[in-house]
């Protein structure tokens, strides 16, 4: 199994300096690069201080200038917010500026709050149709001259300038949770990135079965890869679980606000809605959160990861951006690199410095 990290710039308090956010985010990505993680992933979100990510391609280009080998992924471009010509050109340029390290994820989008501001207020569930039109158009623009007459976009004969550094194209990943999206993505030669959100580990196995079925139904295409993202915190003592669980719950209540458009957002800061208004309230029980997510000591994490192996996950992405203090994020990466990754290495890992000293 390979491992990656999902890192976002985030602020939960207007007194927090953006300069510190930038410095600390880059430190974590560099730490993952030195420690042997396969990839670092950046999201796309708009007008939200808790996920500062208006253009993941710009973020990845920045990271590339300060890292050596780690793959750099967008997880994910939100299809309704982009024009095919713009995405083809900007992604291809990003591929060059990252030295051919780009992994391009595309999603339908999640937050209705954003759709009301970025996509004319369409229901976020409709984003999947934009995704299904965007992907083939981008690929054809990368290949050469192409004119498009679709439902959402129309343009005369055009091409991507530049063409990607990776040929024939950078790896494409599709964010999927429902069986129809799994099937469409695999049929179109894309890899799968998924997440069980805060659901119990049984959901990991459900998603794994959806992936296996899609692969079995499309033997005509090369087997894709399967990546899963899960909120994570690694700590030295079992008794240290309460603080990350509290941060996860607070973050989840903000997520519910944005996903369902339930609460207020003041100057970019979403409020954490009341527990009575959240969906799947059982997942917010502290013990359930502790059990469901990748929270634990290194030994506990190793046992939890075996469920992801059983589900066929090939790359497990640690989501460490959910309001955790910087020191806990560093400790998570350091312990994971030193004590968890070697348990899943097929050969002697390249041991890299994983200092948890102050940045």
C-alpha cells in the first residue's frame, strides 16, 4: 500500500495570520516529501476560511518549487466551476511547472453553499453531469484540435496550449461514492478517489466492493488505482484521543453547514451548526469518531489500515487538515513515517528525517 497526505490551508479564527498558515502548510508537505509519501493532495474550495483553496493547480505549482519527488494531486477540481479549455491549459501548464508530477482529480463538488456562489445555485447533485462532459473534452483538447458542442459548454475548433508534459496525459482521478460514478469513471479509464467521510469502517468495505464491481464490469480497460481519503491523527499515547476527536467534531459541524447550507458564514468563517441539525448524528459520538477515523497510536493505526487493505485500497490518503493544531499535525506525520509506513513496506523504506521540532 502507498500513502499520501491531504493538506489544506485553513483558518478558524481571524486573528490567525495567513503568513503562518502558508508557512506551516508548506512545512507539512515538505515533511511528507522527505518521509516517502507517494503524493500530496490539495482541494478546491471558495470563499471559505476553513478550506483556503481557490485554485489547487496554483497550490501544487507552489509546492513543486519546494519539494523533490512527491506526486502532486488536485483532489479535486470542481467540474461546474471550470471551462474545458481553461482546465486543459492550466492543468497542462501545471504539469510542466511541477516537472511532470501532476495527478488531476475531478469531482462534482460537495458544498451547496459554494454552488450558490460559483455555479448559479444549481443543486450540487447536478455537478456529476458537468464532470461527465468535462473529462472527455479536456482529454480531446490535450490530444489536439477539437470542437465541442455539449450541453454545458460549446466552443469552436481549439486545442490545449501547452500540451501536458506527461504523455499521453497526467493520471486522471474521479471522486466517487455512488455506484454509477464508479462505473462511469472506470469505463472512461480514470482512477478512483473516494472517502467514507465519518462513517464506520464497514463503509470502507462497501466502497471497496463498488470499486471491484466497476473493475469487473469493464475488463476492456486497464485496471485503475483506488485511493481513499480519511481524516487522521496519530498520537503517542492512547489517552491522547480526546483532543483530535473534539477538533473532528467541530470541523464536521462546519462541513454540515456548508454541505446542506444550513447556517451562517461570516466573512468566510462558517459557524458550527448544532448537533441536532447534523446528518448521521451517531458518527459524532466521541467513541464512534475515535473508532471510525484513522485516530490512534501507531499500533492502533496499523490495525485499522488492514481494513483498507482488505477493501483493495492502493493509496490511503491521510486527511490531517480539520482544525488540528500544527504540532499535532507534525506529530501525526512523524509517527506515521517512523512507525506505521514501515509495517506496509514491501522493501526497506527510504528512511527520511521526520523531525517534529518547531518549523
